[in-house]
C-alpha cells in the first residue's frame, strides 16, 4: 500500500414510511464523529429513498472520489442484529419509493447479471467483529430485501466490480442506540479495510513471482 490517504465513502438513507428518523443515517453520522483514523479520508452521504436519485448519485460518488471502498447502510424493521449483506440482486423491484415510483423494468441494470457478490468475505468480517467483543450482535445475510437498499447495493457492486459492502441496522432502540451502531460500523469498516489490504498484499506477492 502507498502512504497516501485511502478514501472511503459511507452512505445512509433518508426517512421513509414509518422510519421518520432513519437509523442508518444516524449510525453513519455517529461513524463520521468517530472517524476511521488519520489514514482514511471518510466521506458520508444521506441518500434519498428514490430509485432515480440512486441511479445518478451512486455513480457520481464512484466517479468523484475513486474510493477504495463504498459502504452503504440501510435500516431493516425486521433486523435485530447488525447484518452484513453478501450480495445484491438485479430483479424484482416492485415496491414504490418516496416519489411513488418504481422502475418499469423492475430491475437495476437492464442486461446485468441476476446477482453480484461482494468481493469482501462477509463471514470473515462477521467473525472478526464478533471476536472483538463489541457488544453488538453481527450476522450475515444473502437477501438485502429488493427495495432501495438492495437496489443501491447492486448498483454499487456493478460499478465497482464487487468492491462494495452493505450493512443493515435495526431501528434505533431495538435494541441498539445510534452510538452503538456507529461503533459497530467503525469496527466493520476497519475489518473490511484490513481484509482488502491483505488481498492487495497477496496480489503484490504473486506479481513478484511471475
């Protein structure tokens, strides 16, 4: 790795439906307060719950910052743990957004693969964060829910060839506070960066042998 700062972009979502305060954006703001250390340039964004905004905003974040990593965070009313999503799906988007819109095609990228996996080993991230004794339960999922969360994740995975992550958080107080969720996000992002560093080192080693 060179010594220049690594850029990480983390997004949360704005209000929708019963979630007048979206726990994902609260958690991301808490992460921003904590920071990711002096070597990481952290940028945070609140994403409106609108398909068309996602279609323009997510590519613009990749283009503007050329980040090492983008992590999207969303709230799930069903979640009781902080959940790491392994993949994004392209089809089945029928739920209307805040503008009462859903894509005619009901998919993210017409002609794109049905499912894109993150290059990040979420099982490994989950184990490492759990072992750190954070006091916040972390789990792994293969279904980000076919709404704006999944739509955003797939779009980012498609653009980055899998170098994205998605984290679902429970609503505030069920059972975790915004501060708890912020601490969990910090631990998760740091573990992901560690894994990406290890993968990078491995590639450099292999290149020396060829």
